C-alpha cells in the first residue's frame, strides 16, 4: 500500500499529518486533510487503519476516558447496509453526500466505475477513459450528468442523458492562478466550483457540451462545506479561518448571506489558520440550519472538556450562537444527526452521547445542554465473511465499532471503506425508557422522535403498572404533554378545513394539510393500548383506576378536546363493577361525565342493577335537546304511553308524530281506557289539522 498517498489525502489519527496546514497541502494539488473531511467533495477513502474520511476529530492533548457502558444500546447500525468493493491499491472509493452514492473507481475508471446508492435501483456501472488520478467524482441530481475532477484547474463532464452524446467536455475555472478545491451540484444542470480565490456558479448545457458562468464571487478561501438539504455553501476566510461566509443557491440564483465569526478558544500570535474544516459541520435540525463547531479548550483553560457550539444560520438575518453541548470529556470526536438528535461519537471510550436541543433549559441567550442519556456504545454488529475461501456455514464476524477506518458523514451515515460497508445510524427508543427516570422529560424526548407511538404507549402502561397513588402527579404530567400535542394537531386540522372551505385567499400561499405524526396520541390509541387493559387488572386498586381515568378526562377537558363517549363508558363500567353507584350518581349530577346518546343508552341498560339509572338516562336525553325520539321510545318501552304523549306535546312534536306506534304501545298494555284516550287524542289532532278524524 502506498502510505504516502494515503496520508496526503486523509485525516490520519496517529501521524503528524494531522497538524499540517490544509492550505499548505492543497497547494500541491492533492486533496488535503480538510478536503477529505467533507463528504460532498467525494474524496478518496483509502484502505488504512489510520484513515478517516470525515473525521475522528483530534483533540490537541490526550483526553480522559468515559465510563465503561452497560449493555443498553440506544444506537444501532442499519440492518441492510449498502455494500461496495472495499478500498484497495487498485480501487478508490468516493462518497457523494448529496445523492448518498458510493463510487468505486478501478484504475481511474478504465476497468469500471460502480455507483451504489441507498437502494438497488440507483446503482449504476460504466467505464471511462483513464486520464489521470480522480480527485473527486459526483453525479448531478437524477444521475443526468457526471462531473469528474482530475486536476486543480478544471472539471470534466460526461452526459448520462439518453440520446445525448457521451463524449467528455471540460471546464476550467475562470479565475487566473486559482486552484479548484472542489465542486457542488445545486441542481441537475447547475454546478458551483469552489477555488482558493472564490466561487464560480455555472449552468451546464449537456446538449451543447458547454457551461455558462452565471455568477462568481472573489474571496480568499481556506476550505468549504456544503449542506445539500439547504443548498448552502460555507466558506472559511481570513488568515485564522474563523470568519465564515455562507452562500445560498436556489432556482439558478446565488445569494450572499451574512458572514459570522466562530469564537476561537485561543487567538494565535502571529496569526495562522486556527479553524480547521474537521472542527465544523453543517446540518439541519428541527428544520433549521445549524453550523456545528467542535470546540477544544486549551491546556490552560479552567474547563478542560470539549463542547459542541451550535450557530443558527437563518436564510435572512445574522447567524447567532444558540446552543452549547457539554461533552464532559476530551479526545477524538465525530458528529451525526439522527432523528433531530445530535449524536457525538467518542473514539477512545467507544461510546456515543445524544443531545436534544429542543429540550429547553432555563431561559438564557445561549442554551447549554447536557447529554439526554448516559454514554452508551453503538449496538454490536456482525458482518458476513466475503471472498472465495469463505465456507457457507462460517458465522459472521464482529464489526470493530468506532474503528479508526470509519468515515462519518452528515446527517446519519457511517462508512467503512476498508470493509466496503455504508450504514445508516439509527436510534432505538425502547432502551431510553429505563435510562431516563424523569418521565416528564422522557415524554418530551419521545414526542419529538419519528417512530414514537408504541414506545409512548408502553411508557404510559409502565407508569400505571405500579398502581400507587403517589404516581398520579406523574400520570397527570404525561397526559397533559400528550394532549398538548393532540390539541395542536386538531387545531391545525381545523384551520386547514376552514381554509379549504373558504377557498384560497388572494396573495396567500396554499395551505398544506397538517401531517399526523406518530406523536399524536388520540383517545382511541389510549383506550385501545392503555386504559382498557389497565381497568381489567385485578391487582390494581379500583380507586387508583378511577383516579387515572378521571385524570385523563380532566386533561382532555383542560385542552378543550371533546371527550369520546367510550371513555365515559369505561368510567361507568368501572364504577358499576365495584358498586360505586353513589359516585356514579354524583358524576352525572355534577356533569363530570358529559351528556351523550351512547352514554344515556348505557345508563338505560343499567336499570336492572341500579334503578335510578333509568331516570338519569331520561334527564340526560332531555338535556341533549336532540334526542326527543329516543325519549319517546324509552317511555313507550316502559309502557308510559301518556307520559310519552305529554312529552311529545311539550316539545312541539305532536302534530308530526306517527299515531301508529302510540296506539300499538297502548294496545299492548291491555288497558282499554288508555287505548281510547290515546285514540281520541290523535282524532282531535287530525280534526284540527285537516278537518277530519
């Protein structure tokens, strides 16, 4: 293996090449350390136990080890990784973070290029002429145009659009004496060259095999970063490198955003490049773009541990320091973003920490965050053996986690070029339940995660398992948090419905239908998965069961959510089951249980067990004012024919009611006088209405 070539282009962990200036290495035309760190440059991943493409971020001094982790893993590697030919002396591996594609380039492309993406459909294989060492290779969006950088002065292009010529064409950077640091596709036919003297924004015309310069900007550049989700390029400028200038790209336009300064722990004298690309990452968290700075304190600092500083970068307005993540240790680190969580990997302890910036700390200008959970290792992973000598029955071998040959990319990708694997990092929510004892904080954490519904429901069941009255305040807190999210969704849905009914207003953007996330736990979810089974548990005190049910109803009412009748039915059945009729009567009398037809019908069915339930049911139906027919049917079923007749007259429905069912009910009583009275009543009504009986 050519170790000199390996060290020139990669972030080596144990060699002096870490301390070399990225700018100095770039002058030789080779991809420098900081160039290799950025995913979108697709720098080569070479087979070396010392190599990292993205970063294990080096601390200037030896760090302390984290506590050895127990066997509870809340992070795991994806079950079905993307597999590719591992890096070797004849096979160079590149990664394009925008398209999530791995390029395996053999012999400069002459013996084949294999491109593998997140799914099998995006795999592409082709050959190209060997015109020198490939420094960077990427497809445009949709795999329409391939761009290849072989020199520091130009980029070559090959059409992959059907019926277009496949002949290569080239574009040199316009700025004299400039070196191309890399390039980024911002659209299927728009590309940005980043040079050490500025940026050049081009439109590609594949049919004419040419490029048109749309806009350029002169600025001294040390290194750059690109965020494909937001199409923002970040340039490091000035001698120290800590003045960052972002540019945004959208629909063929390039706009200059407000520049900002990264606060360095120590200002060097004389001035020299102090902010490395390996210390910076860009990522979208909760829909907002952040610049993440891994800050290592100097030896003389009072706070020896490292921290991650987050700068919020809005489309318009100034970039501001908004969050500080305390790592409480030192060493080499790497960052991922998974499900809006900042994951910090620590190599020497082989553990990871997670931070949630939306878990609010006390109000202050900059939110300081501690890890949400204790440090834990990624779940062990086993890789099947490959090669001609492999025996089919041979078991998979353990993967070396936190290996120095790992390459970490935003937001959630880990690559082992030496093994030929690309994994997506994933969060497992079930292990977090027992690691976070504060159930209110746990609920805040879970409600912000993607696949949270069943975990949240299991937490609710777990809280109720104890059956202790002292846990009722915790239950109330959890219910309130769930119903707050539920209410927000209902209001958004109602607002959308109103907007659709009124039609689009002039000058307003089309309103999108609110997405129902798994965090929306509605009443049917709670009834089906938690409350119905909870009420059937014999070992739990019935008083605690009723208290929990009423607490959930209280929370729904507090958030102005209409309580579904099946929850009231659950309360009534529980009360009846334990002969708590006095409490049932009070709940109904003081309208703790809201009136509804299904509830009234349930009360009617309880008459044999609790006779006053009949009158309670009639009173409820009367209060509803929309259940007159039901009241008549109830009275007739009890052979209270005259009572039903008086009621229908009192509500003004006597003129329209059918005489047959009243006469049938009167006949079934066997009381001839009653039948005659009812018959004469309807005769008089008909005489008054149509002049004949």
